[in-house]
């Protein structure tokens, strides 16, 4: 039951994201190389930031766990 509801949430949540692809593509086609580089940089930034946050959180958790296990 949980898996089915999780799949429904992800499918319904992704329906809004389909509209952005055509808009980004149109901007890149009209804007030239400089605009394309800017959009690519933005995509990399948006992709890397969650991984950075998770890495910092895991590091802080590990450091806290290590301190508590020494005592």
C-alpha cells in the first residue's frame, strides 16, 4: 500500500515538470551559446546542491555518532 501511494505521489508530482522542458528548449534555441552555458550552469548548480547538503548532514551525523561512541 505504501509503495503504491508513493508511486502515485511521484507520478502526480512530476506532471507539472513536463511543461518546463519546452520552455527551456525555446530559450536556448533563441538565446545562443551564452544563454545555453548559463542554463547548463544553473542545471549543474541545482543538481549539486542537494548532494552537498546530504553530504554535510551525513558528515555531521557521523562526527556526532563517533563522539558519542567514544564516551
